[in-house]
C-alpha cells in the first residue's frame, strides 16, 4: 500500500477535486437521492465551482493524495448560517475504495486544526440524515442543533446541522 499525503490543495487541482466530488456523491447517494439529480452532476460543472473556491481566501481546501492522484478532499469556509461568519466543514469526500483507512479522519482533523488556527471556537456541518457515513461525523462529538428539509430536484430530504466545539 502506498503512502497517502494530506496537504493544501493547489489551484491547478480543480479538475481532480471535481472528479472525486462527483464520483463520491454517486457512490454515497445512489439509492438515497433521485438518480436524475445524480445524473445531472458533471465534472465540468463541479470544476467551475472548485476553481472558484480554490481562488478565494475564505475557503481552505485540503486533499488526500496517493501517487499524484487525489482520492479525497475537505473544505472549510465561512457561511452566514446559523450565524454570520459561521465556520463550516463545507465538504469532506473520499472515494469509496479509500474508506476505512483513516483518511476521512485525517481530513476531518486537518479541517479542525485549520479552524482552530484561525481562532474559531465552533464548527458546523450539514449532513443528509440518510447518509451512510453519518456515524463518522457523530463520533467526533458533533451535536445535532437543527434539522431541516432540503429540496434536491424535487426530492425532499432531511438534513442535520451538527455543531462542534473546538
């Protein structure tokens, strides 16, 4: 097994991050989210989004890299929910073949350390209640502070808001 490095993402990696984003959504949410919604996801669309995030100081993106290939990533950002400038774990995605190796935990802890270094005292994240990796987020001590209904292409899903003390 080769070594996997966790590091800050580079702007030129937007396409690789987008590929992981699309593939991990399809791996995680098939059977949970309408297939029509998943089929709308494209690497090109997600690459535009990731180019934007990688170009702005408000978002911090970290990647898990194996032999120059990105296999997972996480991103922190500030959002105006539940409070103004709330620190969020906006994304944490890992290809299914890499689950169970501790990489998700390393990415999660990297995000926490970045927020602590930025003098944040809380972190929030949204997770679909039916997400099979919900237990992963719960084991880090996040407390459910709200539940809301989201609409994904006409499908109503429950989403939990978790709060972490840093």
